[in-house]
């Protein structure tokens, strides 16, 4: 890649748009596609077979595992972990013949973790340091410092910044 992407590691099969922005220290692995207008922060690890659609924003120090699909309309803040094969949708009523559909934005807040094979339905916010359990289908907002599980994902417990179960809401001070 050219000098615009200095101090960034690219695996030879990565397909990265020249019109994207990638922060210093990031690593882009096998078969990753980064579309035009995408922004990836510093020190991110984008694992193999990840798709990052146009105008997606990913913060600093994020870890996006193998096979994740992040579609237009998604914003991921700093220090977020996304487990293998998670999917972020961007259309509430997908139809191949609907030419008038519009993107429904999704926000993943600082320090959150999304488990493997989770589906994040568009139009929601996942709060700071929240965790989405593996295989969960998230259809509504996830409050900060909570663990949600299941299909549809439901509150399971409060957690601390490290993901440990706690007995109280850390935001009630």
C-alpha cells in the first residue's frame, strides 16, 4: 500500500479502498475488505474475512475477529471487541426490490464486547462496557454495564468493566 498507509500492516490479500482511513499500528489480515469512506482507528486488529462497508466508523484499539460483517450505518467506538462471525444489519425491512430503503444507524459504545455469532439488528445502541453473549440476537438497546443473552437478547446480569458479574447497577451511585 502507498505511503498514506505507512505503519499499518496489510496482508497481501486485503482489499482496502484508497479512500478509507486507517490509524497507525492497525493490522488488516487475509481477505479483509475495507470500503471507501470507512474509518478505522489506531491499533486495531481486523482479522481475516472481515467486511467493513462504506462510511463505517471504528474507533481505536478495537479487535474485530474473523468473518465479521459491519454494514453501512454502524459506528463502533474505542476499545470494542467483536467476536467471530458477528453481523451488524442496517435495514429494518430488507427486500431485494425496495429501492427506497434507508440505513438505520447503530452505535456500539466504548469498551463493549459482542460475542461470536451475535446478530445486532440495526437502530440500537449498545452501552459502555456492555457484553452481548455468543449467539445472541440483539433487537433493542443494551444498557451500559450489562450482559445480555439469548434470542432475543435479554438482561442477564450487571457487570463491571472487566465483564465480571456484579450484584448492583454500577451506574446507580
